[in-house]
């Protein structure tokens, strides 16, 4: 944590981080203050003490940065701690997917709905994460993986899941009231909910796009958050129609084929 006696320029602080040897350096204000900043990054081949001494020396010599007491507090996370954090994050992700699968299964009383929703959810987060990392590496936008970006991914999970449940709920309702094959029921249900899905997504997308472009280039935490949400809304909208629903039909057809195979074996055994 870096505390200043006057307002600080984030770009100046970031420049010092690179000069001190801190890779992937991130600077974010604490508690909406422009005089207190949290600094994070990786030390690379340098040890923690060298990076700390370099950074403190640069701060002391820079006339644009006036540090105040308490002087910067430094906390380093070793490779073992980082590995533990990564492991915990992966476990939490897997547990959340299992819980989502169980919830959809319980709500719709059929496993196929849970499978389709979970696959679509993994698809949405994977695409959003891939686009985010690509754009950050290529320098198109400043979207490093921070707590704000992670919050955006969690929002994508909720948004995408809600959109998928709306479509699935209409499919379940129509399946008991309409004639025709399951594929025809799914197709008609998608058409019935399409207007609602598109209008809701566009309304949300326009608002998030305004937030993104208003913060673009200012190194604001909202830039990364809004960018992730934009990608997630677009991906989540088409996945509820073109990913989740086709997977639901595919799983349903597999269940019918297995059921027909079992009935055929029973009939063959009875005839013998």
C-alpha cells in the first residue's frame, strides 16, 4: 500500500513499477482515494527485497510522488501461497458448477436441463476469459485480471444462467402443452422468448457500453469491468439460444435412443 501526501498520478506510479522490476504491475486507489494506492505485481527473476528497495528508492527520488507516513507497506506472496490460492480458486469453481448443475436438476426435475445449462455456462466464461486475455495481451484495452474483472466474470455467470433458465422454463411449459417432437417444442419456445432475450440483452449492453467508452483510456477499474460485461452479455445471449438449447435437444435424443435400446433388448429377451 502506497500512501501519498498529495494526489498521485497512476500512470507515473505504473512507470516506476516497471523501472523497479515489477511485472504486470497494477495500481488501484483504495477506498475511492487518490492518495492511497494498492500496488500488485510479480517480481520475475528478482527477489522481493530488490524490488522493494528499487521501488522505495524511485519513490523517494521522484518529485511527482510525495510519500507520506506510513511509508509503503509491502507484502509478498511466495510461490507456495500463490499455488494454494490457485488451487482454492479451481476448487471453488468446480464446486460452483456442481451446485449450479444440482440446482437446475432440482428445479426442472430432469438432469438434461442441468447438463445443458452447465455446458453453456462454461462456454460463456471461457469465451469471455479468452477474449479478455487476448485483448489485454495485444494492448487493445487495459483489462488485467483484477478483482473488478473477476467480479465481471461472476456477473456473467448469473446473467447467462438467468437467461438460459428463462428459455428452459418456456420449453418445460410448452413440452407439456404442445404436440410435436421435442425439437419442435424447443424451436417454438426459443421463438417465443427471443424478443424478451434480445431486448433485455440490448438494453443492458447499451448501458455497459456507455460505461466502457466513458472510462476507456483513463486506466479506470470500470474499464475492465465494463469490457468483460460487454463480452459476457453478447456471448451469454447467443449461448442460451444456440448452445444450451441444442445441447438440451441432443441429450434428450440420446436419452430416447438409450430407452429404445433397452426396450428392444427386453422385447428380444421376452421373445426368446
